[in-house]
């Protein structure tokens, strides 16, 4: 996996599992891997939106075929 992709996935993991622990250095890491401000903003919005959808589904007890 390319390092930039790994950095973005790690950021997504952290934002999903421990959002209160995100610090400026996390965003700087993405910049250092070549992500522009717009790309970082879009990534945060997509990550947050999917987390929101998942919380709604979990809160309503909605299950999918993949849930087993």
C-alpha cells in the first residue's frame, strides 16, 4: 500500500475510533504525504458522514446481510 494511502487510512481510523484525540499533527501528516487542503476537507467530510450513517443504523438496530 502506498504510504499516502496508509496515512489517510490511519487518519480515518483515528477519526472514527478516537475523534477527540485528533491534533494538528495528524492533519500535518496528511499534508506531508501530498494531500491538499481540499482533499483533506473532503476526506474528513466523507469519514464523518459514514460514521454518522453507521451511528444511525446502529441506533435504530438496522442490520445488513453482512452483519451475519
